[in-house]
C-alpha cells in the first residue's frame, strides 16, 4: 500500500506538485498528517485518514474540527523522542504501508526539522520500502548499500533529459558509485562526505541509473533544468 504523509513544513500547491511530479498521489490508500500538516493536506484536497502528533502547531480549534469530521487523531505527548513526522511514518507502516511519499518535509521556520526529515530516509523501520520526499522543485530519495546479501544496490533514475540529479553522501563516504546516463559519469568511485562533487549532475537519458557498493547516498532530483 502507498501512503501519503503531509508534514508541517512548506506544502506546495497541488497544481505545482502535479506539474512537477505527475502521478505523485496516484494509488494512495492512506493519508497521514503530522500535526499542522493536516492543514496542508486539506489544501491539497487529500482525504485525511489519520492525524498524529502533539498538536502544538494545529491548535485546538482545528483539532476539534477534524475530530468532528470523524478523522482519527493520535495525540502524542510534547516530551517525546520522535518528531511528529516520524510518528506519522511509523503510523503508516503500522497500517501496512509499503511505499511512502512525504510532502511538507522542507521549508518552514526550522532547518533542523528539514534535516531530521531527510534523516528519516535511513529510518531502520523503512528498510526494504520505498520512500520519497517531495516539493514542487525537489524529489529526495536515498540508496543504502550493500543489500542483505552483501551486494551493491542499483536504482533507476528515470526522468526527462536535461534535468538535474545530485548524488550526495550522507553521514559518511559513499563508495563504489557508478552512474549511467548522467553527464558527469562515475565509475566505481567514492563520493566523500563533505565535498560537493556529486552536486548538479545532468540527466542525459530517460533511463539513467546509479549503483552504490557501500554507504548511504541521497539522490536529489529537480524537474527543471537549473544553472550550476
């Protein structure tokens, strides 16, 4: 099952998301809002199934309105180890989600929240599942290798030629990076954590791909051709 999670960052307009990532919401069987993300979900026209969090952003009036509409609410204490977005991810997994799309993970007043949301891509509970973070200008996914059998992991990077793909190691070096269909090729090379070598690569073909032998690699895609 595919789940949509709406976090409480900057939520783009529905038309902007549809234009950038056609079909992004297709086939979703579950919509989970993280606290004030419920308001963003409403603006996107998404039918909310569940709201989770400590509700410090949503506020009592909006919370009461959602409850009156029959939407399930899972209230969390303010003093907790998880972010509201992480709680939303865990709730979606508990309901059987095998693929997750998160919007509203970026922007807002808190850079630390955006970084924490990117870190959720390596959440142990998500191992073996698909997860992506979206806004109108960015899609972030991740690749961790090796797989359970100790083999490199390959990811298709289908998209429009001329658009940008950045490959950024996260939390350490990414070793054995090999690309196909990108303008600046890598052949079993190491991208070191810190230097920006993997920034702003160019997709040359619809069927581009990346293979990783060891480490954790963020894949940041843009639907537009941007200046470097």
